[in-house]
C-alpha cells in the first residue's frame, strides 16, 4: 500500500487517462482501500450544482417552443400561398397581355401578316372589305 496519498492532480490524471501503468495500478489499489482518496475522487467527478443548473437551463427547451414552431410554420405557409396567388395573377395578366399584343394568333392555326385579310371561304376579299379595293 502507498504510504502517502496521491495528489489531486495525480488522481485527476488517473481518472482522465485510465492507462495501465505500474504507478496507475498502485494508485488503483490505494484508492480501493483509502476512504480519503475515494472522497477526493467523488469531489473530482461531481459536478457543481450551479453548473448542473446551467446545463439543464441550456438544454431544456422553452415551454412555448411547440406553439412558436407551429405559429412560424403557419405564417410561412400563409406567406407562400399569398406569393403563389400573386404569381398566378401575374401569370394570368401576362398571358392576357401577350395574347392582346401578339400579332400572331396561334389558336387559329395561322398567322396574320400586314395587309392580309383572314379568309374563311365564305366570300371574296372585296365582299369582306366592303367592296372598296
């Protein structure tokens, strides 16, 4: 048995390393038999109450976390829906403007060019024009 107690630093090193050295084995045997060193080891491994309280405060979620999360998700979904509706309205307006301003009408299957009068086969160009050609 060791006749003197290991220092706090030696005990901390013994706790931290856990290495199997000859002096570590002696420390282990001494600690197994010495109440004073066992108490010192408990002090070294024990967390301060203030530290424990701080850790609990840092890791415990706030009580209103679920409500705030749901509220934030709802707000984001509402905003995305509003933006989507605005973009849909803008797209409709764009389609109308393009249809009005586009000289070529793709829906009829042909395109009108300058001076051409659409002809559906029901009469001559003079009849459609009022006969002033």
